[in-house]
C-alpha cells in the first residue's frame, strides 16, 4: 500500500473511531442533583432569561454565546475537493471546530447548509445571530462568497469572517513581511506576480496592498491568462481592480524580474524556466493544495537563493490558516467586537510576523519531531503548535478592536488579559501566579548545572524575559554561545546571565579544595576531587551554593536522580532538625492540584521520616497560597488492618497530630476515601479532614511514584517538581523528562525559597 493510501486509511480509521467524528457537546456545569437541575433548566432558568431581556449584553455572561462561533459552509468550494456539497463538507467543518477549541478554547457548532442561492444563504445565516458570538464562513465558492460576506457584515452585529479569504491573506501577509526582511527588500518597491484571482487570491492582494505593496507593481493571471484592462471573460468587480493596461497575455510574459510570486491557483503553473528569470532572492508563495504551483525542490534547482512557502506541512514555511483564525476570533470575542475590521487583521499580520522573528517554541519543536527552527529562509512564519500564538495574537487583535472603536466590552487591563490567556497555554500559570509575583519582586541568583542543554537555555530565556532570577550557566562557553545562536535566543553572557566555565574557571582550586575537605573521609583523594570537580557540573553548582556564590541550584535535566542526590548530600548540609531529604511532586489537572510524597528519594522510610517529610511539605504549600489537606494513605482504612505497613502509617498520623495540630490531617485511609468526603463521612464520621485531600502521603517510594505517575498520565496532568526538601539551601533535582516550563517553574520556586531563607537569617 502506498503512503498516500496508508494515510487515507488512517484518516478514515481516525474519523470512525467511536464516538464517530471529531467533536461533541459537553456540559460546563454539574447537573447531578435536583437543585442543579432546577438551576440549569426548569424553573430557575427563567432568572437568566429575564436578565437578558432587561440587558441584552448580559447574554455574554449568562450563556455560552460569547465564546461560541458558527463554522458555516454550503460545500461549494471545499479546499482541494471542489463542490462536494454540504454533507460531504462536514468532516472539514468538524476539523475546523477542533482547531478552534484546541488552539484558542473557542467553542464551535459546525453548520452545513444546503443552499446555493446567495441571498437565501445570507438570510439563513443572518437569522442565526442570536445563537452565536461570531460567524466563520468556509468553503463557499467565488464570486458568491464576496457577496455573502459583504451582506452579512452589513446585517449582523457580530464578527463575520470568511477564512478562505482573510485567514489566508493574514498568513500570506505575515509570510511576505518576513520574507522581505530576510531578502532585504522594500515592500514599496517590489514587483509581485499572482496566479489565481478567486476569493483567497483577491483577499491576499488586498492585504498586501494594505501592507505597502504598490498597486501598479501587482500583476495578476488566472486560468484564462493575464488580467488586463478590457478583458470580458470571467471578470468581476474585485478582479477588475487588478487589471493592467498591457499587451501581455500569459504568465510567462509577466514573470521577468518579479520579486514575489503568489500562487493560489493550480499545480505546475509556475515553471522552473520562469523562476530562473525572477529577480534576485525571489520569494515564491506557491499555495495551491495539495500540489503547489511549483515544488520547492524544482524551484531551488534553478534558484538556490529562493525563499519558498507552500500550503503543505511536509515543506518548511507552511501557510496554514490555523495560525490565524482561532486567535483573531479569540481576541474579537473577548472584547465583544461587532466586526473584524482591517485594523484587527493587520494587527494579526504583524503579531504573527514578530513571533516568527523570536526564538522558536520548544513545544512546537516537539510536535514536529524535535526540529528546532530559527528565523531565516526556511522559517518565516511560526508553526501552528507554537503555544505563544494565542498570547501574542489575541491581545493584538483585542487592542486593535478597542482602538478602532468596534469593541463593545473593552478590556481595561490588557496585561491581566494576557496573563489569563497564559493560563490556557500553560495550565500551571494560575497555580504558580503567587510564586512568580514574589520571585519577580526580589530576583535571586540561580545556577543551572546543565547550562549547555537546550531545555535549560530556553527556560533561561523565559527567566530573563520575566525577570524572576539572575541565571548562572555552568558549562563550556563556546558550546553555550553556539547553542544560543542556533536556537535564536536573545540572552547574552555577562548581560543577561553569568557563566561558570567548567573547563577553566579561576575558582577551580578553591572548588576542588573545598570538595576534598568535605569528602576526604569518604575516600575522595585530592586527585579524585580535582577530577570530579572538573567533570561534574552538579558538584560545581553545589559548591557555588555552599560558598554563597549562588542562591539556588537547578540540576537533573541530564543523568540519574539518585547520583545527583548523592553529590548534593556530601556538599549541602541539611536543615537544622531535619534528618533526611525527601521529594514532593505535584500534578495539576482539571480537578485541581494534588501533591504526592515521597516520590523520588526514600525507598522505604519509617514513620518518623514520613512525618518529617510531610511537615516540610505543608510548609511548601504556602508558596502557592494553598491550605494543606493531608491524607495519610494505606491499604488500611481507619484500622481495618493491623500489619506493619498499616501500623506505620497510623504512627505517622499520631506524630503529625503532635507536630501540626492546626493542619487538617487524617488517616490511615484508602485513596478514594481521601478524595471523597461523602465516603469518608460514612466510614469515619469524626474525620478531621474536610472536603477532598490535596496532599497524599504514601507508605513507600513505590506507592508514591506509581500513584503520582498514574495520576499524571491518566488525567493529562501537568507536573510541578520534584520539589526537593531537607537541604539547607534551595536546590532541586529534576528529571530528564522536565520541560522548559517545568524548569521555569522550579526556578521561581527556588527563588522564593531563597528569599524566605534570607529573611529568616537576616541576609
């Protein structure tokens, strides 16, 4: 079976997998009791109806309308398939709904309408205005699509957006802005040749003219040849605007010296010989799908200097409308925009272009098999999985809507709005908010043992951008600087971060001497001390911390957890009164945040050690502003078993009640009992724990690590940690699975711990 046939079969299997299709409707409020049923429907729902009668703007706060978009088609021009009708177009529209929700949290109903008469189609869609906050028109053939959109925009007081036109135009605009930046050309002086004068083609030309392309420098050809003044065949008012006074009749006659080729037409219309006659560093936007006007390899064979974009994902620079439509609607909906105007579209263009010029996203890189892209000929537009798109585009669109006067619900604080969008992208943002705020107020020096690693370097860029710490990178300067350049990061040694050269730091003698002094009774000779310090970045970081040359340490991105822990034990003393180290890990999911211990350190701790770790964990929850509710877990439920493990956990409860009399602690009990207050009340009515637990204390490392990882995977949870507890300095040993965001979060935690320790000692 060919690759194409394999993909077709995979696509059919994907769509047929139960439940069929790609979208479903789910309730946003619980309806499990008689009271909730009354609130949701009969009879109390009348209160919401009456409030909307009193003030129609309340519909946005009382119903889903403010976050609901209709994706509408009549199936007359489905991309790559043509006029297949509304029924067959439904999989495409469902896919659109998936992207709206996945990338921007916008809810969608897809509506496939069996009506080809433009006026009747307009009447049907306009009648739906009470149901939706916005209308996304899709796959309606030209020239009817122009008429339908125009009339709907005139009749409706909500955003109406024909994505085939304007979404494509916005991405093309961003691609051209950046391609010209790479090529070093002036948008006002370029010659642009375009093939295809349908809905998308005309919209793209209009956008490029708005951005600065001179109308007199635009040449257009369609399937009948050049669009010239006086031509009668297949001309409409939109196409006539681009007609030229010329004797040229073919694409071959107008391509000479062109700086830009824009294709929204058909496969193979741009021949290699034509490309050879284009201007210096030609820009080729060959966007026909699935086969472009010229394949990139054919164009580069004759013009290696060409900058090329297509509509395909298997080539660089994919012009994909998913880069735009979720976010332009997100911004428009959030300010209650009555339309999507030119100012909003241009704001979107510049936001997309600016994002591509920044360092590429690690999230996007993982989605595309680990490829790291840098701004240049093969990366002029961001990738659709870049999580920063919503944070950059939606606020830009919202601001443009407010400044142009079409926002009915202006946002007073755009910074707070952007932070809220960040919560959609990074689910830990809300939980970490108090930690970030405190860290920014008084940044501290944080050393990174694996300073050469890509994950660390990307995280450090965020650390610097947010101003939460002064980073110290441990590694080889040449490697660090070359990787910063390869990743297109903006951080600079000596300006944004400090460097500790692992090969020739002037403090090397001081470091190995101190290490030998600390470890000489553990079989470490002077020579082995020199060798270890020269080759173990974790040891260097720990020595820096011990010598107060850093306020915190992050390590563990490479290597084994327990080996790193072993180095730390010999260098960083424990807190007074603490007998051992332990680790707590958190999972943040749709139900909240849950903390597990000890997930990484003690294999089979005794009751005293478990109680000690739990006491330290309750202190750490204060960083997040969370009140601890501690469940001591066991296979035993309130004395149902008398074996050694159950007795150990019962003893933990006794110890903690003595040490933490004001903290809600209960046990020993099953995990479901800890989570379900109703079950707990039935089994043990005198429980000292109210509601569900948020701290789960397990009898051994196996149980804690298994529970933590199963919860993480089965609930699609996000991890914070492991949070190392016990050392007298802020140090955290992460794991090779740590993401950029996790390193960033743990940096903030290390800074806050350093602040607290400094306050306690008066430093």
